């Protein structure tokens, strides 16, 4: 049987966690890296063909990574990079992808910090 006071405490703790989560999101959205990422993305979108070609590459690359293979086949990945090398060499694409990678690394670090700090039993995944 749940105690009403402890229900209120849990409710308040969840509310505080969500408030801190919003604070973290606001920090990220107002960071220089994220602002530059959005600027690069908007500039790149102005070149519709280039933006579409880059997204084609990104989609194919992601499909390869998520295909369920033990590791991404290096030769297939190299083929993909060769096929899109002209697009990837474009300064706008390169700048955008670097900014995007920077944001993704930050998000991964935040997620890792939280995941490693919370002691969940994941032994069933081994």
C-alpha cells in the first residue's frame, strides 16, 4: 500500500527532474555550438540539390550502420564515401556535418553520464 505522503514526494521529485531536464535543454539550445549548427543547416538548405544529396548520403550511411551487421563493412562504407565524395567535399556540407557531429558528441556524453550514473541492472543484455 502506498503512503499518500510518499506519493507526493515522488511526484515532486519527478517534477524537479523534469524541470532540470528543461534547464539542460535550454542550455543546449542556447549554446554557441547549437546556434552555429542551426545557422549552417539553414544556409545549406538554401542549396536544395546539395542538401538533398547530403541527406541521401546520410540516409544510406545510417541504413548501413543499422543494418544489423556486426560491424559496418569497410568496403561498402568506402564505396558510399567515394560515391558521395564530391558532395562531402563541399565546404557547406563539411561545415554542417562537423557542427552536427559536435552536437551529437555532446548529447552522447550527457546520455552516457546519466546512464552510467544510474545503477540499472543491464546484466540480462550480456
